[in-house]
C-alpha cells in the first residue's frame, strides 16, 4: 500500500483523543491529521500537555489562548462559523514563541464536553531532534487517549549517538546498550520503542498503540524502516496495532502499513 496517507486509510473514523509521543515529526503529523479531519468537516482541537511552538497560519489559522477548559470552550463557541480546526494553549511564552499546554485532567474535561470530535495532543517534547527516549517525568499522556502514536525520525538511524541526533542521548545509551558516539542502529530503535521505560511509556491500557516511522523519503530510509518494522514484529509488543512507514511533510504520504 502506498500513496497519500488519509485518516480514512488509518481507520480514524469515530472521534476521540490521539496522543503523539517520541520525536522526529510529531508536530507535523499533528497538523497534517488535523487538516484532514477539518477537510472532512470534522471538528478538531490541536493542543499539548507540554509546550509547542505557536503554529503559523498554514498549520492552524485559529489559535486560542485560554487558561482553563471552560474558557476554551467559551471561546470556541464564539469562533467564526465554519472553523473546524483550532489550536489552543493555556498561555503564551512570548520570549520563546511557545504555547503552554494543559494538564491531562483538562484534556479529560475537554474530551468529556464532546465539543470537538477529535483532540490531538502532543504529549512529549523532543527539542526538534529526530529521536528520543523519555525522562522520568515524560511523556504526559491523557488517560482518555484512544490512539497513542509513537513517532521516530528515520534520519536518526546511522547518525552518531549524540545530543545532536538523539534527545536525552545518555538515557538512550543506558536503555539500549549503545555507546555514545556509535551509530544509531535499527536494533536500538526497536529497543527504545518496546522497552517498558521507552518511547511509549505510560500508554493507557485501553489505548491502541501505533508507531509512525517518519521521513521515509528515500529508498535507503524505506529499507531501514522495514528493518525496524521487522524487529518490532519479532518483539511481539503487547497492544501494538499498526506500524506505519511514511512521511509527514510536505504532505502526509503512506509507504506501508503493517
């Protein structure tokens, strides 16, 4: 299967909370999914439980700053007719051009309101690196998450294990056994994805687990992605429903779903 990736092809039909963790394209994936939901006439909120850069108008044309779920819903009710997609945060850090997100309990309240058919939450920070493993306080995943998508940037594979390519590279080294400075390999990525304290740590028990291997834009990277997918299937990770190989930019393109 290959071609433009659609929410329909992914089986995203009934609404709910989608949380994104990992590194290497979470923000791009979030806004691409939101764009497709909105184009289909469905309401969607993009937000975070950490911090995200304030989106430009190409990503999200309607940005709301609201300190509480109640205030957000009140502002949403006053937004212009026809607005299907909005981005929200509890405050703006002007010096960093970042939106501060909401506590997981606030996401629960927004979900319970049923105002938005979809809520997409960036639940992890990665300092714009292509790969990471979480610290003790990460990720921050709402309990109502229906689908958890772990994102990995394939450009990290083959790069030296340093902070330039892997966020929290020291933790990655301890978790995977890879020594600092060595090339990041497919085995270590599979370990980081399947380890109990790895990228998908804290996934709610009922959530569907997906992995998105991003930036599969060359034959070499697609081959590397297939190697990672094979290793993941060999690990038999409990609850893993889909392994997606594709690209989130400049459009959402699907290469394979396993």
